[in-house]
C-alpha cells in the first residue's frame, strides 16, 4: 500500500485510490464540484487541483482522478495550488454567477469576486461540469442529455436540441 503525504500528513491508501480519497482519509479538505462517488471522476471543474512533488519541480494535478500507485507527496495548501484553484473559481463564477453552491464554495475558498466578465447570459446556474450528463449515462443508463456547442456557446441539451414528445 502506497503512502501519500498531504501537507505533511501521512496516510496509507490502496493502490489506485485517488489523491482525493487519500486527502479525505487524512482529513484534508479539497474543493470539488464535478465529483460524485457514485460515478467515474472526470476532473472537469478543475477545483480539486493540488501540487504533486516531482522532486525538482511540482506539477498541478486533479485530485479527484489522479491514481496513487506509489509513495507520493502532495501539497494542497501551497501557494501554487491555492492560486490555481482560486483562478478556476473566478472563471466558474463568471460562467455561473447565480449558482448558490458556487457562491458557498467560493466563500469557503476565500474568493469574494471575479476579475472576469460574465461569459453567458443563458444557463447562469450551470458551470458545465458534466455531473448531470454522467449521472444520466452511468447511473440511469440513458444518454438523454449531453453537451452541445463549443466554448462559451457550450450548453447541456437533449439530442439534436429537439424536445421529446
């Protein structure tokens, strides 16, 4: 069983457990939005970014889907990891400024406002994390909704953007 050192706390986890699993076991909070334990992690929201110590340098990784296969050192509270997560949160707030869940999480992370203008006027509560799409596919077993469009025009929609009968 590999050992994960997270901000100085050591915890042993099963091989291929995620860094997020290790953090939870160590009692270290890492913010997430698109993660749900019942479905496969997709790392779309990027809020769970942490730094992986590579010896001479550190790499930003997503904790929700990074498998632990050997002993590793992770930094959650480092300046680099915190700046990355705050930057992502600002972008998410620009995308979905009316999302209550996002506002609560932003406050917990110490993000009070965004430097970016609102990206879209439609779907002001949706950050396009894909959680609803993946739950529909993986839990319900139906592809009743999916993504349509690209960039700032991307939305969650029904197939062919046609309402069902």
